[in-house]
C-alpha cells in the first residue's frame, strides 16, 4: 500500500492512526491506495469511517456543491471520503462501485447503471443513493414535482402554449422524473409539450439542443439542468433568437452561475447542500446498523429571474 501511494511505511501508518499529522493530499493518496488494495480502514477505537462517493461528472457544479456538503458533514465526525468520478461512463461507474465496496460504505450520487446492476454490485455494503430511488437501498431524494410543476404554471401564466423540454443524459433517473412531472403539468393546463432528444448535462449539450428547440416552434424551453439551459440560451443567440424576447428559458438546480448571467436564469432551486449532509448522516446510521424510516423528498422551489417573459405575438 505504501509503495502504491508513493509514501513511506511510517507515513502510510499515520494516515490511519494519526491522520492530523499528514497533509490532506498525502492522506487521501494513502486512502485511495488502501481502497484499491481492499485494505480495511475503519478505526474501531475512534469511530472514524472511510467511505466512497461516486459521482457521474465531477466537472458539473451540482456535484461540486454536493461534494462540498458531503465533505463538510463528514468532517464533523472526522470521517474521510474517497472520490470516484464516473465521467458519465457506465463501465467506469461499474468498476468504481466495485472499488468503493472495499471501504466502510459508499454514497452513490445519481448512478446511471440499471437498478439490478447497482443492487448486484453493492451487495451487503452499507450504501445510500443520492438523487435516485432504488428499491432495497436507502435513498435521499430531491423533489422532482413541486418546483418543475411551478415552472410550467409560471410559463402558462405568461401565455406560453407550446413548451419544449431539453432532456438530460439517457439513463438519468432525475431526467425521467422531471419529464413526467412537466408532461403531467402541461396536460393539466392543455399546453403542448415537445420533448427534445437526450443530451449531455452540460452547456455543450444545451447548445446541441438549441436548434431542435428553435425548429420545434416552442416559445419556451425548460431544461434538464441550469447548464443545459445556459447552453440553449447561447445556441439560440447564435441562431439570432434572444432570451426572453424570442424564447423564454427555465433551468433546474439554481447553481451560482444562474443568478450571475444576463439575463438572470429563471430556475428551480434544488436543496443540494441539504441533500449531501443528510446522505452522510443516513450512511453513518446504515453503517452502525440503525433501522431507517422513510425519508420524504427534500423540497424544491421556483426562482423567477429575467429569462422568462410573455411570448411575442
């Protein structure tokens, strides 16, 4: 393990017995080597736990916010996390779950693998899934109904009668749930809905969806997340259409950038930080064998800014 981490045997030992004596980067390097080799890192004398956190794409600011909340909550108990970035690759996610299984537990953030594959991989490892529901595993969910439904009501009240939904990655549980809510809300209001093809959960994914949105004839777009929404706005601008005079745009998440761009992005605020902190608490309860009750989804809400307006007639 020391050789794999590129440190001395004494340094490797301190990573578990005297972690405060090491630089954080050195300690994490040793812990990652321990995870790769299947070394048991739990310290029974101190109660310190080491668990893996698997995310689809660490470059997405949503997962940056989530990781910060997870790290902050874990730090209170001097627990350690090992980060695994799947890079939106199911094969990599499969391998990383196998690696994280060697630790004390794991948090799976929006996993892309099918339910059966996840259940088969985690086996009896203590695990909590974040932002996805898998029967048989403890889950922390962010509400996919109230906020998105509010967004449709807002657009309908402005006078929009044709809305497009810019889909996120194929296999995303949140994407499917958000679309279901949006479709049901449009049906209630008698509003036409066009679902655009699946795209990456990024600004480039939104750019790719912009031409499809323009061709659909919709006067408003609600996107899978804020990055896709910002990409749609950029793509529309390149096509000579301006937000909100020609097209209204709504995102989901309320990342910091949403309130900093011009026009400010109307979006559905998700309780990302609260979700990360609660996931750590649930995982520690799972590791200790505490029986968990049902956890209701954490509330979402619409934040109205300048990217939505009445359609041009």
